[in-house]
C-alpha cells in the first residue's frame, strides 16, 4: 500500500508498505492529499478513492474503539 505521508513545496514523502521514500511533487496528481492511499498510473501517483475511504474508516473505527467501553 502506498500512502502519502507529507507534502513539501519541493518534495513529497510516501510510505510504501512501511518504508518511506521521497518523490518529486510533479509525480503526483494535483488532487492528492496527505493521508491518501495512492496508486501509480502512467507514471503519476493518483488517489485510490476506495482504498482511501476504507483506510479512513478503519482509523475512525480504531479511534472510536478507544472511547467505547
């Protein structure tokens, strides 16, 4: 799984199966945001909408479980 960790003006940090890698922002679609799950399509990292939604829901469920008792 590829996750966009951080975006800076001249670089972006992605995590590929837990290993961080720095890439040029020009290699990403303009619509991607930090925390998105990405897929590589035609040499450009684009948002995987279904995987991003599933990941966000998993995080929300985990957060909610901390307060549910």
